[in-house]
């Protein structure tokens, strides 16, 4: 991406990403993995996310894996264990969240006034 210009393709990617992370539980899963052990099993994640169903957790993990934010490792046993962790790309989300939080309250423009601004 050239500085100051965002292509339609880039905009599509950003919109898709925003749509994924705006779904309930997605950020909670990422932050649970970031704040937990280096890796977590499915049931550990389920317990750490009070109120999420197993079906929703499974679906969100598959989406996060397909986008490369969560890594899944199957360890042969006995017993066989499946572990989840943030990938390098997933750890990058924590940096983005830190950046956003550092700038909280520093913006003096409404979103309406930014509609014509080229970033």
C-alpha cells in the first residue's frame, strides 16, 4: 500500500477483517489466548470465556485459524491433545489494540468530518 492511498482491494480486506472481529466473542478469544498460557486446550478456552457455547468457540477458532491469527496444534498422546495459540499475526493484533488504546480520547474529529480525508 502506497502511503496515503488505500486501494479498493485493501479496503475490501479491511472491511472483511472488521466484520470478523466485530462478531461476538472473537476479540475475547484472542485476548484469552494472549493473556493465558502460551497455548490452551479447547476446554481451557471454553472455561476462560464464561458464557460462550462450545459450538460458537469452535466456529470462531476455525475462522481465526483460516485467517492465520490462531495456530492449532494436535499433540499425539495418549491422550491426544489439541492446543491453540496466537500466531505471529495474531500477536500483531495485540499491538494494534495497544495502538488504538494509546490514542483513545486523542481524536478531536467526528467520523463525519473525516469522510473526505485521504489517509
